[in-house]
């Protein structure tokens, strides 16, 4: 039946249901992941960002909100150039972090 | 000639002014409306950034100020302006003639119940920063249930940066207080998830940024950028918090065992009442107006009336103490100049 409008699924994040097991595993490997303050330096300097939507700060936020697929999809555009590691004011080794995220969130390693 | 110096307010600002004036050889009069000295700081537990006990700071000041004339449970009934002095009538019937008044009337905490959407005084599991400090001090608050503390939230800027709450300015110290309290709660309940809902984090002071990094790295406190829009209660009595996670651009919802509201700093109504009695102007932020907000913050536009501490705006403890010392020096110079 057509009511003349559609309802899209809720985009709301319910933190009660977010499973952080993998994020905690990531935190054990990369303790600095907690230090991100979402300043966006990494995303601003990222050469892949303007063309692909890759954003390191969004990846870190998405993982903590349980949006793992979204995060991994963004990361697929990373070229591992390491510019984000150079600019991070909190000294997070983002390049190493990206590799660890792949290791944990993509069992098949693709 | 023995000079009367009246210090109005027995918080840390008033006490520090008294201590310095005693050291300079004067005998100041401290007027405090409550039945004890130390003001707001006496209600606090540990002070950032070095987590020293507030009771040590206050206790030390009270001990050093003990030679002053201190009136507890005393309010100012009225003030008469004489030719070049003031006649102050106290609620205990004593009247004082003085040329010098130091206003150390401090601040008031914003009444969190006015932000009805946060449910303070409505839902059982909502408390304020002050209530939490009281719990740190006494361990007595039924809202903190030791056996069920799985998720705790802090709401920054409650009644600060809020034009609708008639308090548009930043209360300055709540960001660091929230982080301090979040760390203290996490230390007591290491398994609990602790969330801070913030708009900006203003880590302006010495070692504050270190506190922030510690909170993130060592305590895993989750910072969510977005102002809480509404709070409701579920059937178990836990609170459901809704906010916009502005970093991911999505609404976020979480169920908490305890919600702590960071009530902001507003001008004490006693300050404004007193300011009216001696015709002191009020600044656009609602606090007492200084002669100049850069170079003469501790001087009122009236000769012989000085300010120290949070009566002119939100201040940290070290800032308040520094202003109190400066005000004591001003009083000393004022007396010297008129001799």
C-alpha cells in the first residue's frame, strides 16, 4: 500500500546493545585508540578522504558505536601512506592502528 | 587609628583575604551567613589537578584566619552610605562603620531542577555534581547503589552556555570537574561504563589536558559530543538518556544507573542583593561588575569596595586565592593612601 511516504529504518545508536568485545580486543593491542579526541587532523590530511569518504576519526567513532561494517568499508580506501600518523596531535600511530583494525575486524584479512 | 575592614563571605576568598590582612597587622571582620566557614569548597572532596583534599585547604585557611573577628549565621540587614564610609547593620543587631568592604560573596550553583528535561528531582537516579561530591565525602546517598553501577553518565553544561536558562556564559570549571568525578567513579566502579556528554571540553588550566588524556587512555571514559536532549525513566528505575552524537551525526540512546548533572555557576542572589544596597553595578553576565575586566577585576567602581573570587565570575580555587591576596594588598594600599 502506498501512503505517499516511506519510513526508513532508525539510524539511532543504542549504546545498550553495542557489542564492544572486538573494540576491547583492539584496545588491548592498541591502547592509544582511546586517546582519539576527534579533532579531525587525520581526515583533513588524508589524500584518500576527498575521493572516497575515508576518515580515520569517523572510523574510530564508528567502531565505538558498533558500526563496524561502516568503519571497515571506509578503511578499504586507505593507502597506508601514514600522513595521518604524522599529524595526530595525540601521537596515535594510526597506520599501525589501521592494520590492527583489519586484523581484528576482518578475519579473512582481505 | 584602628581601621574596620569588613569581608562579606567566609568562603575561601574571604578567608584568604582575612589571612593576608592579619599578616599585614589588621584585624578584619568576616561575615558569613552559614553556620560554618569554607563556603562551597568545604562541600567538595578532592580538588583538581593534584587531588588534594578540600578539607585540608579549608582547614588550613580557617586555622590561619582564626584571629579575625568572625560572625557566623549572620547576614547583612542593610547598608547605609555615609559621606565617605558605610554603616553596615548585621542581622545580629551589631552595626559597623567602615570605609572598606571586601565582597567575597561567591557564586551559587544553578538549580538543576530548572532544566526539567534532565529530570533532577523527578527521577530517582539523577543527581548533581554537588550531590556526588557529598557522596564522595560521606558515602551517604541512596542514588549510588554499590551493587548496580554498570553505566554512569555525566551531562556537561547544565544551566551554562544556555540562553534559555538565562545563563549564557561558560561556568569554566565544570568540564574539569566532570572529568575528575568520572575518574573517581571509575576508580570505585572499574567495571562501569562512564559516559560524558559534552559540547566542548574546555581544559584550560594547569594539567587539565593531562586529566582528559588520563580519563580517555587510562580509565576508558567515553566522551560523546552532543548535548543531552531528554532523560526518561524505565520500569526498573534506571534512566534512559537521549542525545545527538554529533561526531557520527546520529542520535544516540543509552540506559544508565546514575546520571550526574554538572550544574553551572551563577551569581549568588545575596551578591546582587548586597550590590543593590551599596549601588554596585551588575555586569552583563549577571555577576558583579568590576571597574575593568582586564586590569582591575578586583576593584569595584566604588572607592573602598573590593572584590575577590567568584562574585565576579566563575573561578578556580587557585584563581580565587590569588585574587584574595591581591585584594588584601589593595586594601592595605587603600588604607596607606588615606592615612
